[in-house]
């Protein structure tokens, strides 16, 4: 088991910590992103308790995942990265 920690930065768009954690746990799609500095990020889209899709970016840490970005609706960049644009 790993911990999920939500950064205060991820709360900027009015999405609560509970909604973000729920969406992360029940992500519908997720992609691994290798960073230039050697860290590993994950981009995911999951759904909150009301079925609202939430885009999230989290960084792999020794304790688990630090989610540092969330947004709704999803950005075109995230949809493209996750292969959801149909192009």
C-alpha cells in the first residue's frame, strides 16, 4: 500500500482533497511520464464521487504519490498524452 498526498497547489481549481484522492484511486486512464531530472510523474483522469472527470498529475515519491496538479475539465494536452483525442 502507498500513501496519496495532495499538494495545496492541486486544490487551486476548487477541487477538494477528498475528490482528488477518490479520482486518483479510481482513475480510468493513466500514463507514466519520465522526467528529465530522473523523477517519475503520472498523468491520470479519474472520476470523483459524483462522476465528474478530473485530470491529475502526480509524482512518484518514496512514500507513494504526491498529486501536485488537478483540473476539470481536462486539458487538450492531457487528453492527447493519454491517447484520448482520436488523432
